């Protein structure tokens, strides 16, 4: 199980081509002061990334393809 912490409006992207995007809409319990924790279970072949990591990896792939 992968456990991630996210704050309101942050995203988690599941799948190599962003097939699933989870957005934290509101965190009433912590009043936006602390990130919430999310547990995700998936097969090993399904990548799960924080959005900022996903977009960085995609940019690196695009750069590598040009060179």
C-alpha cells in the first residue's frame, strides 16, 4: 500500500497516461492546516504519483525524446 499526504487542491495521478486523477477537494477535519493521508492499493504495474512528480517525469521523457 502506498500512503501519500495531500492538501486541499493537490492531486494524485494513477496510471502511466493519467487514467485516474484524484483531487483533494476539502479537508474539513483539519481545517487545511495539515495534509490528509490517503492509502492506495494497486497492482505493481500501475504507477501512482503525486501530480508534481507525474508532470516532472513526463517533461523529462519529452526532453529525452528530443535528444
